C-alpha cells in the first residue's frame, strides 16, 4: 500500500502523467506508481539534486551507488563534448580500435589488483557479471575442464538482473516469476552475523560455521564441477553487509584448495568507495576476474569493464583460434565517448586525491552512522568508507525485523525525503552511499535529515502498535 509520503504526491503534473502512461520503472511497485507518480529530478549540482518543483535534496545514494564525483562536473561534460566532435562512435569488433578505449584499458590495468592485465568492456554491471560467468565457462572448456561449470554466489549478494547475473544475485525478489536462478547456480551464506549468527555464537564460531557450509557445498556438488565463486567485497544491494575480519581469508583459502576461480564484483565498491581504489585492496582479495561499472564514469555515461588475468585471457586467445573468433561482445563496448568520460573520471580521482578525501571524511561518516546504534528502532549500524546501512528493528540492538508487509523501511526512506535527503530502503535496511566528494558539513546534513526520519519512524511504529 502507498506510504504516508506517497499519498502527498497525488497532485500530478503533466510530465508525471506522461511518465505513468509510458515509462516502465525498474525496482518500483508499478501498481502503486499509477497512483502516486514519479519524483521527477530536473537538475543536480555537487551532492544535491532538485526536483521539478524546485525542492532540493542531498543525494545520499549517489543516484544508484554511482555518481561518485557528484553532479554537473564540468570536466566530464567537456570530455564528452570533445569526443563527440572527434569520434562519436566506433566499434572495437574485428580488430578495430580507438584511442579512448586503448587509454582506458591501460589506465584500469595500472590501478587494478596485480595480475589483471586485460579488459573486456560493456555497458553495465549486470552485463559485466554476465560476461564474467560466460568467460569462466569458456576458459574451462579451453583448458580441458568441461564439467567444471557451476557458479557459487551468496545470499544477499547482488550481481545484476540479466539472466545469468540475476541468477547469481541472492535475493528472492530478483528471481520471483522470472524463472531464475538458472541450473548450476548455487548460493551460500552471506557473511552477516547480525542476520544469521546464532545466539551466543562468537565471530570466530560464526566464521567457522559459514566457511564449513561453503566447503560442505563444494564437496557435496563435487569440486570438479565448481568453476567460480562470485562475491562483492561489501554486499551492496543485499543490505550493505560488511564482512567480518578474517572472512575473506577463510573463503580464499577454500577457493585455492579446490581450484575455484574468484570473481570479485567491484561494481559498487570500485574507485574509492571503501577508502581504497578498489575494495579488493581493503579486504586483501586476489581476484582472477574483477568487474567494475558505476563509478568508472561517475555514471555520467554507461560503461563497464571486466578485468582478466593472463591465464584467462590466454584461454580466450586459444578459443578464438579454435573457433575462428572470440564470438562475444556488445555494440557499445568501449564506446569512445563513454570511454573518454571514464578516462577523465580516473584522472580526476588521481588529481584530486579522491581516495584520500574518502579516508579523511569517512571517519565523520562512520561516527555519525554508528551513532544511531542505540536508537530504539535500530538493530545495527554498519559500514566502511563512505558506505553504510542502518538496520531497522523492533528492539534496539537486536534482530527483530519489522514485517515486510508493513512497508516500514519504505516509510522511513520516504520520511527522509521529506527532510531533504534521498536514501534507499533495502527491506529493513536503510542504505547510505553519498557522492565521494561529500564534505563533513554535508555528511552532517545527511545524517541530521535521517535522524528526523528515524524519529518519525519511531512515532509511526508506536502509533501502529509494532513496538
């Protein structure tokens, strides 16, 4: 049912009516949308956006975890304009290439984890993870392991919505009525002690148990059938789940033991979000394949990348020799304008020391975030760098979620909007992912607005008899 905020948006403009008539909105209750209509954003500047009525909001989700340099960055607009004038499009199929694509691939290799020396481009994070899965299968066919094809991902993991990436995503709504997941896609525990820890279980015992569950899954399915393990350094769309210390060391040891490739999904964590250029450096990950998108171009234009080791690339070479070509690719791979904007984005990260800025201001961000831990309807506050979530609960500090049908998380996010802050509810979690350029004063504005929304939520829960 519509939230209290939604019912205040019934005075629809002509543009809103046209939207309802023609636009299919992803991740939206389409039945409700017919009644409440869209929030139409008209412009943005820095960390703020403005709607069609002139109302200003602090964009606490950087759009979709992605507008890392904020809005209206002139250098990116100028980079796009220059490339549009010079070469607006050229494919990289059939031995053709262009300077922006070459330069961007080289720039990515220079900053990536060691050994990732080759780049396959596409348009979105979903496509990047889809490509990664196909490459894993192709690779194993070339090296004589045709049975080693199953892919393991995690519950609460988010890898996209294409058929393969959506199968890897460990969220039930992404599968519901889409006939997903595909056969051969397996899921294992999310590293969330808050959600899945047992009463009295220590962190060490929790890690022992979920690592043991993964090993049992591998042994049950047969190590000779398991091709790759997909993981985000921090689960993003699944609730901003920050891995416990030691988790990835245990997981990577198992992958090495059973000769399973490690695909690291850096679509959200890449390019400074965790306080390192990649989340892989934050958690000492050694990927065989790394996927990136979103902040690669600060989302000014769609582009994604899959980075590969020499060994995997050589199998693509061998397969192309056998089959006559590496018959995979998309029309807009390394699109010259998108590539030029992405390259300029990387230059800005370096010149302005954006990673250093994240490290400096993330102390304030995490301090304010974790300050909500004692609130009467907060079960947990968690995060790393400029990424975080507050888990809503009917009892402070405990795992007592509000019922999904109550729409309580949506209510709190809507109230935040009324207080001038755009956030996103992920079930009972409220996520925070502001542009990386945010200042400490703007961080305070972000959390001050959320604090008001949280208090509104407390009042609403009490009136509804949920506490």
